[in-house]
C-alpha cells in the first residue's frame, strides 16, 4: 500500500488553488550557493527541516530520513498516514533510526478539508484522532496548514467564524495528543484579488484567528515570502513569543518584478536574490528564541526539475547560507 503524507494533500490543494487563480507561471531561474558547515551555531535553536514535497522530491518516510541525514538537515517532515499504520515495534525502530541519524521531527501537514463543505470536514474530523495518535506515538509535536486568502462566497466575517469553529475542533483533537497546530497566512497580493472576498493575509489577522480558536496549542506558520508580501516587519516578529510560531518558511523572490505583481508559484530559494530581507527575518527569530523547524518552500520549477539529491543539496546549501547570517 502507498502511504501518502498529510503534506502531500496540502501541497496538492495549494497547487490546485494557484491554478484556479490563474497565477501559475514559469519558474524563476535557479541559483547555486556555497556550502556551509553542518554544525549548528549555538546562537540558533531552530532546525533545518527537509520537506521533500516542497522541493519536488518524491520520497517515503524512510527515504526522506535518509536524504535528510545524507545532506545535513536537522529535522524531517513526518508522514502521518504512514506513522499511523505502524505497529508499536515499528514506531520504536523508526525512532531509533531518527536518533541514529541525529534527526528530529519537523512538522506534519494537515490533510483534513476544513475549507470545503461541512460533510467533507466532518469526514476528516472522524479520521483525525487516528492520525493524531500515530503522530503522538512517533513523537511528532507539530502539525501545520495554510489559510486560503480569499473566498468566492463567504465574507471576511463569515469565513473567519467558519475557520475558528472548524479549526477549534481540529486543535482540540491535536491537543489531546500533545500536538501544536500552525496556520500559515498567505500575503501574496495577486492572490487576494483572485476571489471576491479577501481573507486573512497578515500576521496580525492570523494571530486574531489563533486567539479566536482559544485552545492554547494554536500558532502561526511564518513564511518570509508572505511576511514580506503582507508588509509585516522585523519588529512584528520580535513581538512574538517562541510558542506563537509552529513552523518557519524561508524563501526569496525574483528580481525586477513589482512587489504587488509577484506570483506565489514563482519564488526563489533563500538568499538567491536578496529581494527579501532574510537577514532581518532570521535575526528576529533568533532574538525571540524560536526553536522549531525551518524549511524552504520556493515553488520553483527549475529546482523541481533537478534529481532528488541535487534538489536536496541546493536546498540545504541555501538554508545554511541564511543561517550563516546569525553566526
């Protein structure tokens, strides 16, 4: 049986959304970066996280662990469906494998369809306890998803209420299994006008949703791309607490394109162009003591066209280059 990770569905739905919004285009040019030492600088607590689907690499759980180990990542995506299928003995063996490879878990994605109709949502809620239990047994402590920044039919207030009600149910199940939940706000300007009613697209709005959910285990996914697109600042990050952030994405943007015309599906690896203030972003994270996973999510077709090992090498080199800013 093929086991699909929760993030597999997350990325698929996101690509479908980008296509529906008619914003997919040719990927930006790929840039090679220098390699950096693999040892973690004591100033940072965050881990360099491998999420294979984000860089076009197809890998099952064990293959992802091997790739993460080989190229010097420090954490790896957890695949919930696979973990839930394992016996206790198999879970123990997988934990030993992680320890032997000097890795920890990053996050798992959320496959549950909270954006669609009520029936699909309820079906997903029924499956979530099994998946959450599988994550807990394996020692996974974080689950993440993204928030669609516009809606065809629901006004902002209607959409906010629906998100708060549904994601509160999700968070309660995850909390019962000692799992924290992160939501990525999407600030891309071109996406806000893709549907009739704009929705959450800034850090402040995402934090309002966290407060409305009110379960104590919810937080945000902070992506440098959306942080930049939303007009958020380093001072906004410095006002956060470590526990407010569940996952961090670091990306860069193509040069010579107006900020308001940038497309979500055409990004660059961290530090590739210098358009986004990666140094300020990373230093602010260090300042608040963020200790979770950091991944690259460039949606870059040129990167996706590389073979698996080349894509992993390019990604870890770019993340190390970003982390060198705080060494």
